[in-house]
């Protein structure tokens, strides 16, 4: 039986992150994900400013995470996701 995923005996997240990023870069994962969706149904996500009233707080982490989650979900569903920076003006 072949092992598809390597088992990590000790959890050293920086090493795992480097290995995953190296693999993504070597295989051009991001570029391919964009190319595969050219001409697909568009989904445009307008992102507001990072913080309109001062320094960002910890509560911004939750909203950023949820916004990213929506875009990733739509990408996995086959949409061509365009993220646009917007402003509350």
C-alpha cells in the first residue's frame, strides 16, 4: 500500500509550512487554480478597508477569516473569484 501523505512524528509547524509552500511553488498551484477558472462564472468580492477608524484589532481576524473562507469556497465550487479592494466612501 502506498503512502499518499507523509506522517509527521513531531509537529513542527514551521517545517510543515515550508514543505507545503515549497510544493505549491514547485507545482505552481496558485497559478494553475487561476488558469483553470478562466471564463468560469464570475464571483466578485468587494473587500472594505482594513480599518477605517484606527489600528486593526483582534476582532478583525474573525471577519478576515470568514471573508477568505467565502472566497475559497466559491473557488472550490468552480467560480472565477475576483477580489477587489473597496472603500467605505
